[in-house]
């Protein structure tokens, strides 16, 4: 997963500043929305993982994080990019927390230091491989694709690199998320309840439910 992510990760700065000519203030806002998403969602993801398990947390975030880089093919509008990166902060907060907590849950306390060291080493190898492969793709992917009468010609070939990164993330999630189980006893819940308990969904829904009757008076 980290190898797939780093195929795109190093090149967002180049794309935003060099290709679509985002201002430094716009780029700073883009970074800030990602951090804000993490801050707002991290505690809620922690409660979610404690209650329903890290497998459920990883299943939800693992199948949503692949679509984040694909969205950069949709638009270069600053408002749209801010929303995408805010959602990225929310989702990555859960995925990062779930991955690390699953390591703690699945090994004995005496082996946790060894497990974290191995986890970090494998991730670092994945980051290196992903960044190198992403650099090769930047050099070789075309900046224009025409297929079935549809022409895609973004500001550069980087959105195609981002899209491929998302596809590989989805393949990783599809192949690996079903290969392990929750390591501890957790509360069982339907998919509908899990979606209701997602960070920001429940408070926003409650706010809307509280606001609508007042607006209709």
C-alpha cells in the first residue's frame, strides 16, 4: 500500500505549483485542509476502532483511499482540490491509525517493539520502491490519452500517475483486506451502522436534522 501511495506522493507539489500554477497561498491552504481533516477525524477514528475493531476501520479507509488521487483528473478548481485534500486528511488519519493499532493488537506485548521495527522497515522499502517507480512513470507516461473518441489532456501527465497510484492501491486493498481478521473481540455492527458512525458523518447528520425543522418554521 505504501509503495502504491508513494508512486504519486512526491509529485503533488510539482503538479500544484508547476503545472496548474497554484499560488503559494493556495498551496498553503491545500496543505492546511489536509491537516485540518486529520485533526478533526483522528479522535473519532480512535473511538471507531476501539468499538468496532481495526479490521472494520481498515476496510472502510482501505477502500476509500484509492479514489483520492483519481479525483485529481476531475478538476483543477482550487475549491475542489481543498475538499479532496480535506477528505484525504480524514481518510488517511483512519488508515494510518488502523494500520499501527492492528500491529499492537496482533502481536504479544513483548514482541511489539520488534513488530513496529519490522513494520517501519517494510514501509520504508515500499516508500523507496514507490517513489522510484513513480519517477519512471513521470518520464514515460504520455500527457494526452485518447480512447474511444474521448480525449484526456490534463495540465501534465501527473494526473495519470495519480490515477495509476489509485488503481494499484485498490488492487492492494482488494487482495489483502480479506486475508486477515480482527485480532480482538469487538462490537458487531451492520454496514449501515458503520457508515453512520464514521467520523464527521454522525455530527453533520445530527446538525442537519436539528437545523431543517428550524428553517421550515
